[in-house]
């Protein structure tokens, strides 16, 4: 990965962290990236967030859903905890 891409990813992680911490404690962020070999990568284009508790997750869902970033709108849904824990981003 080029240094420009790495810098861009770091900036996205920082921006997402700062925004999400307004809702409560953020435990983990996962932003799947395309594989270097070009093979399909589940979850690319999505951001997975793990919050401390359900109440914080609900606040984040309400606060982040349907927000516009650039020319795109966010769609915020709950993801099964077991799939997240298994790094299964197929859904």
C-alpha cells in the first residue's frame, strides 16, 4: 500500500473515531480494504464499529444514520456480534 493510501486510511480512522466518541466509548473500528491480489474482499466500502454497550450503539445509529459524507449517505445497521468477532464481513 502506498504512503498516500496509508495516510488517507489513518485520517479516516481518526475522523471516524472522533465523530463516534461523541456517542460514547468506541471499542474498535474495522474498515476492510481491498486485497492486493485483486480477489474479492468482503466488507469493502463499509465501516464496522464496536461500542461499549447497546445504549451507546443505539445513540450512534440514530446520530450517524442518513448523514451525508461527500456525495454519499450513511446507512447504519446493527451487525451480528458473532460475525464481527469472527471477522465475517460477508453480510
